[in-house]
C-alpha cells in the first residue's frame, strides 16, 4: 500500500556546540558592557544574537566544528 502525505526529508545537521557556564557569563557581561543603555531596555533579539555570536566564536576556537 502506498504511503500518504508528504515524503520525509533528510535530517539536517545542526550546529549544537557545548558552551561552558563561564563562557556564557562572560558573553553576557560583554554584551551589557558594550551598550550600557541595554540594561534599561533589553532588545532580546540583538542581545541574544550578540551572546550566541561570541559563544560560537569561542566554540570554533576551542576546536568544535559546525556542520557542513
């Protein structure tokens, strides 16, 4: 019997690095120090992107590789 519905796609490789607690703390501190007005009104998208960007850089320097 034929299967119904959409054919399943191949699983996508995800970038899932391991961050240490201290790396995340330092990234948050750096994000707040770069823009002191950010502590009053937090733009969550920009704040999160800066933290993840800095943590990703540290993960790459640590030898973790992103998916191809």
